[in-house]
């Protein structure tokens, strides 16, 4: 099982990721790794999503032949998943 936390900077950002980061999209994004169910738990008070990918580590550190047996890079890999944002999104961000 792999566990990824995804946080947004603002409420507006959170609404975007909450709508677009779905179990189906995450499973498709990790199609070569995610062999089991994907569950997403919203944590609205933190503007975050908790993403759980079952059977996502190829058996874990002692069994997997993957380079990243413990899933440490999966959060970074999730950042490569594309989401659609409004046209004015980038210009209004404080960072």
C-alpha cells in the first residue's frame, strides 16, 4: 500500500485538485504501479487529499524489483499528473 498526501496552497487550489484528482485518474496515472484499489480521502480543514494506492509497491521493500520499493518517489510522480486550471490561475498566485 502506498500513501500520498497532496496539499493545496489556497481554497481555490483545493477545489481544483479535489475535482480533478480522482481515484480513476490516479490509477490511470500510476497504471504500471497501481494494481489495486485507489481511495482518496478529502481533508478539507487542511486543503489536502490523502491518496491510498493499494497494491502499489510491487510487494514492498523485501519483495519488489522496483527501484523505489518503499514508494518514496510516488508523491513526486503524482506531481506529473496534469490538471486543468482556469486561464487566469497562474497570474493570481501569491507564490
